[in-house]
């Protein structure tokens, strides 16, 4: 059967049907989530288009090594499948596209926190959905067959695919931005909708951001102190405790008028509290929110946290000893961006 297919391809020309099956297999892992996004009107067409274009990149090794088509497709497919499971699961829960912010949170989480998240959001229907997703990917894999071309033509075709999909857009963005670093950043944004590039791009930017924040930590002592800082309570014994809590909605707190008695201890102290009822977090997730909540940075000047004192630095300048206690340390005991 295999010999018959190959001789038929040689006799009639290029095996377009086999080529299309290869493309559909690689597109499926990015395309299924992007298709759902389009059908639900969650986002624009750009992500769908870029996922479509970037999926063609995997055709290059298929043309260069046709005898290993099934093996290469299986190896690449497993990686794409794992990444697609994450993006598909995120869409199931939030009906939104997998974002860089989410991947930052994943890298910052520990096993305990991840377990709590799964317990809260996992639903039974996700299991058959994931099984169906996997089964259809396997079905597409069974349809794959080698697409043979003369060696020279295969090399030209594979090179053309790489240049068209990755090389030309990167060069174009570099020329538009004027330097490679900014051009590469724009190029990363273009390839982000496709798996596994969304993971690779997010991890690269995570390392960059972590490096910037570690640099901030190293140079914090060099930041000039505030001028004319005065502590009205100087010389008096005092312990100040700042509690930072996540995922708390004031709409479910009786302190703010919720009918159930959910904050009884705070309610007892209501007359002693300054209650702010018109406050909105500046960013959607913890890391960037604290960059602005605990520093002079804001929406218009998001990078000021790198060059101005933080609340902790100001307290030290005022003569306080400062301590940080967290339940979000990673398993490796390294500094996270949140801690930094």
C-alpha cells in the first residue's frame, strides 16, 4: 500500500492531499482554541490568522525527512498537545484566550496553590472534553503519510516555508522598529497565539522581567531617599502590619453591605476603621498590581517602580525594621517576582 501511494504520487505529481493532512494536524492544536474564540466572539481575527500561519512552520521538517513523518509528527505533536491542553482548559474556565499574564502566574505558583486552584475550578465535563480533544488529535495523526519530493526541491520548499513564516516577518519588524531587540519583541507578539510559542514567548519574557526585578533589588539601596520625609509618630513604640490578601471581593463582605455576616470581626471594629469603598486595582494580577500599589508607579508611569523608593524603602528610611512573611514561596525557595 505504501509503495502504491508513493508511486502514485510520483506519477501524478505532488501529493497535495497528504500535505494538507500534515498541515491540518499541526494547525489543530492552535486552531481549536482560536476557532472557539472566533465562534464565541471573544477576540478578533488576528490570533486565528497568526495560529494558521505559524502552524505551517512544522511542515519544513516533514518535507526534509519524509521517511520519519509519523515519528517526527508524534514528537512535535506531543509538545503541541500539552500546550494546547493548557490553553484549551483556560478557555473552558474563563472563555478567554491564554495570556502572558496567566503564564507568569503559573511560574510563580507552588504545588499547594495550584492544587487549590484545580479544586476550585475543575469541572467533570472537562474530562470528556480533553479526551475528545486528544482522540481527534490521534485520529489526525493516523491520517498522516510521507510527502515525497526530490531532495533539492524539498530543501527549497522547506527553506521557503521558514523564511515566509518566520524569517521575513522578523526582518520586517526589525527594520520597522530600527533595532533587533524591539523587532524581535514585536515578532514574539505575532507568534504568541500559536502553540507552543505562547509558552516559549511568555517564559522568555518572564525571565526578562524577573531579571529586571532582581536588578531592582540589587540597586534598591542606590535609589535616592525621599527628601523632607517626616514621621509624625517618631520615637514612639509602634508595630505596623500591612496585610495583602488576594482574590477577595468586597461584594461578598458584610463590612461593605453584603447581607450575610461574612466579616464579623471587622464589623465589630467598623467605627474604628477607615473604609475605602471606591478603590479598583490598577492591574489584573498580583505581580503588576503590587508594582504600583507598593511604589510610586501608576498606570501612566508603570516603570517608576524601578527608579523610585518602594513603601518598604520609605519605612526603612523612617527608621522601621521591615520583615516580609509570605505563603507563596515556590518549591525551589528562590525569590519570585512577587517577593522581589
